[in-house]
């Protein structure tokens, strides 16, 4: 016998619904909700689904451009035109909290979810990337954690990387790059931001709309279980007493099932006129996919939960609707063609079951046999969540840190050891321990893989799996992810600007023209005025930079409530940026190509140490003023670097970022593992502190190498250009007023290449 649950103030609170929100729910329904409807509103009006705390700020983003085919907020992913009738769909999302609980499955299901967001648009996924943050994995150094915290961070780090590798390698999509940072603020709250990108023709774009009254609503993919029920859904058994199962498990991903789902969905979408709309069952599962497709289509839907494929017995309507079981999609097909859909999915050994129909009454109606268990206006459920404008307050630490004076710290006695120590920092060290676990060559399109400023991928337009009538020839794209949270902690406005400017530099250093971005905004509790100040200011900085660089936002994700007992994480906006390479001759990498080339710095020498890895790693300080970002100059520099690459004057190009000039020079010498190349550098007249010149992180700087005959041409571009020296030999030698500093490049490479592997092996 089913128990009718009384909706009490305690139950409402356990669902995360405020008194004002509950009153609004009653107004929408014209009555009290039942427990299933309360659960539906709880998930759909959560921050994760409704963006109720962030929506007002997100509207500030520039979203328009002639090459934007699907704008941010319209669909599951943005789509950008790359010419000749072809387009790119891409998006980034987070799986932070699941990864903190179960790192392997949390990361794996994050990869699976973002891949579904891409192929639900009609695109074939061709690459993945990631942006990861963990607490320190080293012990005993300044900034290290020591003890149990370090062991926990290594466990989380290893589990997340293994989960990403497992899912991506098994489904056959290359993971071509990413970034990893380590900082105490992520202790207990790692960030796992995953990105996927796919290619499609303009005529293959699909929408998540339930259009056409009477059209069938079809459930496809895996069966539904209790895995993934979270938050208020944990209370469902206690509230209804209809299930005696144990506590719901974490989400579990099956990449082989997703591969079948991907191929089946692309086949059914490319069967002429068969699919009207399609939506991934991601966050909030069947609930979200049902109401969002109806809302976008201006229609309603009616589904019968008794028809939903289930792999567990005794599941309640509440549990079926809120389950986040993986590898599932919702299709809207043409009426009387459902048998064609079912046949395709049966061929791929997947469920393809008609569970309802599109209606014209605007309602999301859910039945269990003949019993109506939920009936809610679809548009109001999907679109009318409350929008909050939270209080903001500048944090005291921003003002305090800005007063830091570099004179308060002692200049190092051993500059040789400082560079070695910085290259051993897990944030700066080579991430080969990570990317060697990824298959980054599958699909045979990777031209520049992990280890340079940006990944470069060749798209073969003759691939038969891109659909009939595929074009001829090739396209080349570049992609990168970036974001320095320390800068955002010290000054979120400058940090937001830098978060966009750095991936621009990475793309142009690879020979690509920047097009557009997707963002993942990771912050603490938005109810705290200091956190919302950081959020707002970061967005303002991102907006300014995107406007200057002409890189609109195509979509993304907001992840709030990233906190541990010690407090919130540093504000961490992650930017994924797409670039287009017009000619493969322009593809450029960061490492020196051989002896006898001139080494030039485009941009100022600089001396800004605030927020630097040098201060954190060597002095144990996270303080100072974040580097200043002159966006007008940054745009001029990026345009110029791309121009001299297109002219064929540049042999290598590498931007200066974490660790400053000395680290960037070392990376140029050794990041090509096949044949490290030394360099002799003569520092020009600098300020009073050598550490500021070598390790400061002044922005808008690029190191290029070129043939000596091209050096005058590069120097005549109207930008600051410093001739630093020449390549050759087996050492990195830096000449200063008081004498030479020298390092054997092979020794530096051993430290840099093996640092993370040695820490992870104990």
C-alpha cells in the first residue's frame, strides 16, 4: 500500500525550497504539490538546473557574432561556424562534488555527460579536454600539505585521472590536453571540469524541442536505476516508505554503452526527418529532459513511468523521475515512425521505448499507469525559477593583500635552486603523468597533442562517420583551457580578464585565430557576500576581455558551493577557447627547433610578483597585487604574434605564464622530449630585483624563436621586442650583471618531467 506523504515545513526545507519559493509553487499549481512534484521543483529550481543565483550575472556575457549558430542558453551546447558549411559544437561542465565522493566514477560520468551534450546537438565528438584542481600532493615543501591531506589529495588526483582515462579511452574519443593546478584551497573539494567538442554540418544541427502534438516521446539508452539520486532525493524512501533499498549509490558510467548510444543517436538523427527533438537525460534525469523539451517547443508532454525501462524493482515515481542513471536520452520522433526509431536502437542493443507523447496543453503530465503522479506547467517549471540578486562585499583580504611590498621578502641566495624548485612544483611540472594515461591519438586527427600551448586537431571532412555528403578536404582547429585562480583570489576583475587573455595567447602561439569560449565558473557559497563579489567581478573581467578579443561566450556551467571546512575554494573561472587555423603551415609549437635561432621576447620584461608561483612555492605566500592586464595591448600583441607566424618568420612561440620568464625559457628548451635544446640568454638592464625579472608573471608576453635573418622583421612591428639571445648547446645560460646562471637542460628536464610521477609513486 502506498503512503501519502504530508508536505510539512521540515520536508520542504529538506528539499532546499524556501517559504517564498513554496508559495510560488502553490501559485503555479493552484494547489499544494504532492511529494513527487515537490521533488521535481526541488531539482529544477536548484542552482544546478535553474542558475537562480547566477542567471542575472550570466546575462552580461557577450553572446552574439556572425559565426555563432547556436547561442549560449539556447541548447545543450553552443555551435560555431568554421566555414564551408561546417560547424563545431563544444561545451565544458563540472563534476566537482561527485568526484570528491568517488573520484573515479565522478570523473568518468562527468566525461560521459559532456559527450552526450555534444552528440545531442547532432555533432560527432572528436576531442575531449579537462581542467583539474586538487589540494597539494607534495609534502614538506612550502605550500605542501603533509600527512593525511597529501595522501588524500593523491588518492583523489589518481582516481580522477583514471576515471577520465577509462571513459575517454574506452569510448574512443581522444583526450588531447588540459591543465592541472594544485593549491590548499582545493583540499577536500577538487574541481573536475571536463570539455567535449564535436563536428557537424549546418544541416545536421538538432534541437532539444518537443514539437508537434501527438508526436511520440521515446526513451532510449540504458535502463533507469537508483544511482545518482542525490540531495533531497535521498529522503524519498524515508518519506514514502515505498522502497526498502539501501542508500542510493553514486553514478556509474559505462563508456561501452555510451559508444553504442552515440552511434545509435547519430544514425537516428541522420535518418531523414525522423527526429523532431532530442535531449540528454543529464542533471535531474527524466525530469529535466521532459520539461525542458516541452518548454523549448511551447508544448506539453505526457509520459507513463510504467513504460520506462528499469533495472531495479519497486522504484517510486519520485525515484524514477529524479534518477541520474547514465547513458540515457529522450527523443521526440515523427508520429507513426516510432517503429523506425525502435528498430535502430534494437540494432544497437539499446532500449528504444515509446513512453508518451507530445501534447498541446503546455503541461508536463506524468502518469504511473492510469494514476497521475505529477502535473506541472512545463514552461513555468523550466523557465520561471526565481532569480536572485545576491549581496556583494569586497573581501578584506583583497585590500590587505594589495598592500604587500616585495621589499618585505628576501631575495634568494640560490637562483639556480629556485628554478629547479619551481620546475618541480606540480602546478608547473610536466603533466605527462596525466596525459600518458589518455589516448590522445585515437581517431588519427591529433596534430599537436598535450605538452604545447594548445592542442591542434585535423578534421578529415572525408570521414564517412561524419554523415553522407561529407565534404572534401580538411579543417584544422586548436583548443586550450586556462584559468589562474590565485589571480582571481587577489583581484577577481583582473583575474577574469587574464583568464581570457591567456588562452588567446596560447591559441595564437599555436597559429590559430581565436573564435569563441565556453566557461566553467567554480565558486564557493553564493549566499556569502564576499563570494558573490568574486563571482560578479570575475564575470565583469571575462566580459571585458571577450569583448576586446571578439570571442563570445557559447555556454558553459556554474558550480557553486565548492567549500571545505577551511573555507571556500579560490574563485576559479575556467575558460575553454576554440581557435581556427586557416592554413596548416601556420601550426606552431612552443619548443625550440634547433641551434642557431634567435630568441626574442615580445612584450615587456616585467617585474610583477604578486600571486606568482614563485611567492607561493619559494616563500609560502599567496599575496600581492595580481598582474595588471592591459586588454588593448594584449589584443595588439596577440594579433601581431599571429601575423608574424602567418608570415613564416617564427620557428617556435610560447607564452609566459606561471613561473615567469625563466620557467618559460626552460620549457622552450626541454618540452620537446626528443631533443632538448639549450639557449644563451643575456638579460637587458632590469630593475633592482633579479627575482622579479626572472619569476614575475607580468602578462602579455610571448617568447619566439626565429632564423636570424627574420629578427629585424619581427622587431619592426611597433611592439616592445627584446632580443634575448640564441639557441644552442646543452645548457640554459642566463647572463646578468653579477655573472652567469647556468643549468644543464637534461637535468632540468628530469626534474620537470618526472616531478609528478615521483610524488604519485611515493
